[in-house]
């Protein structure tokens, strides 16, 4: 029920698609007020029944029932308000608390005014307001509760207590105060604890959002640096390409088989460097090329494996494509580079064998890269995916997995790192197909 009212992001820890943290805290706090109001309704019904039938004191049932009906109506309206999935403002919470103060005042007016031991429930309303509301709203609630209490000292409907002795009345008043104190203390502990938890959760989410913004800013700076470096490298690479082309036409160099092989190897590595530079520019959106080609999941993965094997001269990659029925997607250079980074890390940690599998779980493309290397150190598991957190001991390392995590997160997916019990590590990328499918990209472009 809580998940349906507040939304999945409020009843779970999933951050994807979550509304702003302040909105979540407001909605959760409104739900707590609804729960507290239900407790108040049930408690008032029980108290009225106990006073009337147990103590033999007559009460104005009509007026008290009207107040209870108003509380129930407000709760139903508040529940319908939560279905709208929009944020809950401080003003709305303030109005709800003021209504609760007014309802308590009305019930006390009908049951003895300030002589009623349950007047101390005003402290519960003031405390809830102090925790939930802004400063100005809290002081208004304090002033309102004080005025209501003061007014009940001389303006109220007296109870019919003619048949009770003074000692019995005093004993009933003490018993009522004890019940009120116990109820007040228990509700304060339960609800203030839960409200504080909501506020801490909001602060934690805000901290995560600030961290995410800082990381995205870092990525932008890295992208600008990479793009600038790619432009600068273009000229020397073109010059080297011309020189190597001239060398391949020189008779005395062609006549030496060893030199000819070296020139061919240099030419191949130069082409690889140019392809890397082109890929950087394509990812930055500065050239037109393969960055948004139409393909399918099977074709994208199969071509990716072929390209990775050819570029790394690796024959030890075990590839298992169990995705199932093919789906049209848009080939994304950034996603391809992300998978390359994960495969490169696995290959570096485990040269003898690397496993790469693709499956479909509901509407998610799940890619798993497995190796038989030493795995991730336990003290690094919580830091993996953060910039400059690397197990390789190289200065400036750790950016590969940092980019992996952020690119996958931009696509609405998630990354999981774990060690295998029999040695090695597994990196799992879960990507929503909705972020990759062709029709979704067309709608976004429109």
C-alpha cells in the first residue's frame, strides 16, 4: 500500500526515476500525519466509549461524532492527494497540522475543556509541527495551541459529574493524565523517530545528487580534454601517415623484408591510433559517423566482440549470446567503449580467459564480464566506480570504471561489481531496452 501511494522510489531504495528528495520527504511526512490521524480517530472512539459506558459520564455524541467524521474525511482527502504523485509543500502540511489542532480543541470543548486531562495532547501537535514544518509555521502552531488551551479554561461544555465524589473525580483525572502521558510519549517516540529518518534519508539523497552533479561536471571536463587532445593528435598522426606511405614506396626499404614488416606493423598501429582519435570525436558529437547507426542487439554485440578481439589480438574471449529474440536498437559509440573498458580490465586481470555473456531479464539487457584473476580487493569494493580509485597503482587510474558507471547510469541502468567464490570477478551491466530501442530514440529526437 505504501509503495502504491508514495511511488516505487519512496518505498524502496531505487534511485532511478525518483522525484526530488525534498518532495519525497514531504510525501512521507504527510503519510505519517495520516497514520497519526487514524490513531487519533480510533483512540477517540475508544475513549468516548470508555467514558460513557465505563464511567457513566454522558457526552454529546452528535458533536463529537461530527469531529470524528471531519477527521476521517480529511484522511480520505489526504490519501487521494498522495495518489496525485506531486510534491507536498510546507503549506499543505501546515494546514493539516492546524486542522488537527482545531479538531482536538473541538473534542476538548465538548468534554470538559481545560479540565480534561487529554489537553496535554497539544504538546504532541506542537512537537510534530516543530519537526515537520518551517520555523514560521511552527511558531504559528505554538501560538494557536496556546490560544486554544487558554480559551478552553473558561469556554467549554462542562461534563455532567454530579453523581461522582470529589475523591473519585480526582482519581479519574490522575488516571487520565497517566494515560495521556503514556500515549503522548509513545506516539512522540514512534513518529518523531520516523520523521527524523525521513529527513535523514532526504539529506542523504541530496548529498547523492550533489555527488552525481560533481561527477557529471568532472566527466564534461574530461570530455573537453579528450576532444581537445584528439584534435591536437590529428595533425601529427596525419604527418606520420604520409611519411609511412612514402617509406612503403622506397625501393631500398621494400627490398629489406624485416624493414617492410616493421613499416606494415607501424602502419597498422597508426591506423589504430587514428581510429581511437576518431572514436573520441564521434563520442563527443563532433563528427558524423557510426555514433547513431541503426542495428540490433545481436548484431551490435557480435560486431563488438569481433572488433575487440581484432584490436586486442585476443582469442581467449568466451562469448555467450543468450539474449533471445532480436530487438532493433541504435548503436551507441559511448556504450561500445564502455563495454570495451570492462573487457579490457578483465583481460588485464585475467589474460588466460575472459567470459562475456548477454541475457535478457524482463525489459533489461544484462551483460556480464567474468574473469579468473585476483578479483577486487575488499577494501576497494565500496570505492569502485569513483574517479581515481584504482587497484592498479597507476597515477590517474580508475577513470575507466568511473566512466562505465556514469554512462550506464545516464542510460537508466546499473552496474554491479562482485567477486566470485572460486576466484575472479564479475562485472554486470543492466541496461533498459527502452533506452536503446530505435523508436525511443526517434521520439526523443522529435
